[in-house]
C-alpha cells in the first residue's frame, strides 16, 4: 500500500504542487501514523511552499499543518493512543497527504460528535484566537472588539469567540459579501475597507471605526492583516486598549510610537505556536475550553469550500487571493 501527497519539489506558488505516490510512512519512536480524512487549509500553507515561512522543511514535502483522521499505526513508546482513535494533529507541514506520521505531542483525541472536517479546521484558528483574546488581550464581557480580516478563517474564529466571551464585535472586511457573512456568524457591526489604503483612505477607515465604536473607542483590536490597516485601527483604540499583532499578509506595518503613549494602550504580540510549546499546561486548558464551547454550540468552524486532495492548489489560491470566507478544507480518502 502506498500513500499519496501533494508535494512541493521547488519553491513557488500553489501551481507548483504535484500529486505524488510515495512509500507509506512508518511511525518512529513516540509517533503515530494517521490515515488522514480531512486537512485544513491555512495562510501559512501558502508561504511555506515559497520558503517564506519561519520553518523551512527539506524538500520534497507536503504543506498542511492541520489534519484530522484515524490512527492506523503506533510507534514504539507511545502511550495514551491506540489504533482506531479519532484524532486531530498540528504537524506544521505534511498534512496534504493520505497518511501522516507525526509525534504524539502534536496529536489530540477528538469528541465522537465532532466531524473530521470540523476537527481539521478547529485548533489552529480557534486556538490562536482564544490565546489572543483571553490571555494576551484580556477581553472582558462588555468590551468592544474590532476584528480585521474578519471573514477569513482566523478572523471568523475571533468574531465567534468574541461573542462567546460577551464582547461587542465590529467586523472589518474587504467586501459587502464578507460583511454579510460576518453578521451571519454574530458580528454586531460591520465595515468595509478598500483594497488599497492611501492616507485619505486610512483617515476615512479610522473615522468609520470611531463612529461605530463610540466615544470610548475600541478595547481590543485583533489584527491578522497588518499593512496600512494597522495605524488607523490603533488610532481608534480606547484608553488602556490592547492592539493584538496576529499576522501581516498585507505587510509589516510601521506604527508611530507616540500613539500607544497618547492612548495609554498596549501593542501585544501573539505568537501562538511558540506559546503551545512554552506552556503546554495552559495550552491544554485552552483546548479543553474550546471543545466545551464547541459542544455547547457557541463556536463551529465555518467551512465555505471543500476540495479533494488533488485540488489543493485551488484551495491555496483562494487563501492567497483573500477570497475565502471562513475555512477551507481538503477532504481526503486515505484508502
């Protein structure tokens, strides 16, 4: 029996991936092998294949840092997992494949009531947003939360979690269609920003945020976009506000440091991947809380598109073009 994977053989865009048959991976010590049923598609997948991610795997490799499936082989030294367990895993890469061998530290069991596609679209986005809002942003009931890029997978998770935590949520997006999507998932207010931001557009964007937020301003700003959208968002911060740096696909912004002084606000980094390794006990608490919210129906991955493994390039192109709403998933038959 052979495995299948969408492999990157050279740096480049989604079009460079090739569906390849390969030897079945065998789990090493403290590893399990997962017969992958579904793989989440995320922004890091688009840059790891271009060698622009902080981690650069040896080629050939498959992108895909988020999967769900069934354990079908267990390596030596593994405890707590067995063949047949339904699991999700966060391997950094390798997930766009029919089978994946990965260390057990990357793996967790999923509830029986959770589908594989939901599990493959769960921890990466909700985990990031929960850590950002609860730990780094100290979001409290009654706070006003501004979410940029709110219709994307990570932004949508912040909208849902913000509402679950009792905040008033303003969703900022790039189209009226995305604004409708955000209202459907619970946003209290929406605003549409332009694709390009000159100085006049920045001032108009900032004024619109302030008009929606009211005289108190925005308590927490969740920014997975960056670029020219950052400064006008920060200018709308409340006294003692928290600006959360989550990502910057629009570019790394340059912030005038007089702003946090005048606002008495904080600019706070959110490096979720490092947090999960540095504080595994707290990470486990977060995951338990997220599964409880899922079971209660307060959060649920908003999957807008499903593709077979061989169409992974199309899925990645949707992410690159920022056309995706919610999550995109690859549905994989490991047989």
